[in-house]
C-alpha cells in the first residue's frame, strides 16, 4: 500500500511524510524534489521562466512516471489537485490523506509565499488559492485530517496509519 499526502504548501506534507515513511519503513517520494532534480531549477524559477502550467505539467509527468510503486509515502506539491490525470493515478495506487491546515497556520509557515513556487500566486492571493483548493483537496481525499497548527507529529502519524490500515485490521 502507498499513502499520498495532499494539502497546501506549509500544511506539513514533507515533515509528516518523513515521519510516516520512517515509522512504516516506507520510501518517501517528494515530488517537488523530483521536479527540481529533473529541471535543475527551484520551483519558483520554473514558474518565473515558464509559467504555472509548466510546473503543473512537470508535476503530472513526475507522478505518472512513478509507475507501479509499493510501500511509498508520496508527497506531491499543493498544486497536484489541478491535474486530474495525476489525481486519478494517485487514487489508484494510494490512500489519499488531506492535511487540512487552517489558513492562519499556512500564512505563518510560509511568510515568503511568492518565493515558494506556488502555482497561481501571480493572479490570486494566497487566501483565494486556499479557498479554491480546499474544494479540490476534499474532492480527492480518502480521508481528511483537520490540523490546528501545533500538532504532535507522532500522534498524526499514528492517526494516518489507523485510517489507512483500519479496513485491514
């Protein structure tokens, strides 16, 4: 089984993903890292040079290129929900967990949002993107975990494991 963590930039996908991968002895696949390795540039530079659609395309290609993965925690960028193909693939190969962080936490965690490589910030505010994406995250999620901003990572990891493996118990 694989687990995919979705949510806004700053929700904790990478931090929780690392802890979850370690706890389950799974491989962590950081999709943003795959994109930066392939393109040789940070996400923001990619957006600045080629636009939002380029990042969405690279993210989709990276995810669809994963093939038949097993025993992985997949941590895509927050914009993954803009690619129906990528989300359909992730739905087939994994349980999708939406890390539902409050907007105030996102703002605190990413004070320099315009330098973070976030799709859509050229045309809209972070708040507008947040509201737009919430609907899509909920649409694709198998499970949602409401975060408050100061979570115990180990408790979250155990909660995710419980949700993902409960039907097998």
